[in-house]
């Protein structure tokens, strides 16, 4: 088998895994630091995509539309946490039902406002060749983007006052309250950051996956399973799970079909959850 072909498959698979990771990180942050499973995460991605699309339609360059989408989804996330999530802490099933219902509301609002079909912004037509094989630049660039976002979250959680408060609130909640940490404010910020990461994903991936009311479902299922497989060490666990599941599914799809790739994803997920019911990172010493 040609080395050029293998290199092409490797880069394509890393790109697919990176896209999955970008779409998953917001969910991982909220679940890892708050213990909240946000079933509206896919709809926050959709809101980010529509926010970026709307910004470009009113004349903003795409690079400025991305922070606009992040601010929009962060604001919505803070409001949702204050009005809904805050009242449901410690009630996992109720939180899942509430966010599921919220996702349905977002979906229907998107249908009413934007319709079922929206114009895309088009992907930059840049490509590069590896031997006789050609790869698009923008999807490949997602490998670098995912790495940057991952490093940013790591630094945010380990080298900032907010990060220390957030980790203290989840790891030692009673001690955190005893030393004066306002857990409510920290939780609002955490949910807003998770929502902003979802919006960032929707905006960045807009040239690859056009905005539609149902686009969130594409990410929500695989993102949720990735976080569950990752386990309690959500950041590094999610990175490893996305690389294994997303990359493996892409490699399988390259040699066979996309349907077989999806079968690989769900089959390996089931096997990993059978072997590691608490996630692959359950026994890791690292906590982030």
C-alpha cells in the first residue's frame, strides 16, 4: 500500500477526530465540572452556526463572526443556567429532561426563524497534495484548531483563578464554600463557557457542515457517547476517546463505507462501556 495513501488516510482521520473533539469539548466541560448532562448541547452548536451565518449575512467577515457566535451562545448559556439549570442541581434525570426540552424549543425556533434550509458560506477552495492524493485545507486545519482549543481549556482550568475555583467547587464543594467561593457564580460561568465552546464549534464548522435546525443531532449523539466513554477525566479522556472513536470510524469509512464507519463507532463504544463502565479514565490519577 502506498505511503502517500496512508498519509492521506491518517490526516483525514485526524481531521475527523478533531472535528468530533471540537464539537464535544463544550459538553465535556459542563459534564466534567458541573455533573450536568446538557442534552441541548447540539442545539447550542446549531445556535452558534446560525449566529455566525447571520453575522456574515450582515457584512461581518467570517473571522469576526466566530467571536460573535461565541458571545451569543455564552450569553444564552448564562441565562439558561440562571433560569433553569440552577434549580435542578443534584437531579440528573430532571436536568436531562429540561435540557432535552430546551433543545426542542431551540430547534423549533430555528425552523420558524430560518426555515429548514439555509444558504451556506462555502468552504475555502484551498487544497494540497500528497502524491496523487488531494486534501482540502480547511478540514485539515481543524487538527490545529482542536489542539489550540484543548490547550486553551487546559490553561484556563489550571492557570487562572476561575479554573481553580471551578475545580475546587466540583472536587471539594464543602471546602470551597467554607473559604468563600461563590459556587453559583462559578457554575453560571462554567455553563456559559461550555455553551460558548458549543457556539465556537458551530461557527468554526459552518463551512464544513451548513447550518440547519437538525444539525445538532449529528453532533449530540456522538459527542455524548464520547464524553461517556471518556469518563471522569473529561478533558484528556475526551481527547483520547475522540481520537480513537472518531479517527477509527474515519479510517473504517475510508476503506469501506460511511455506514460501516458509523457501525464501527457505535460497536467500539459499546465494547468500551462494557469493559470500562465508568469510562476509560476512571482509574487515571490525572483529574482534568
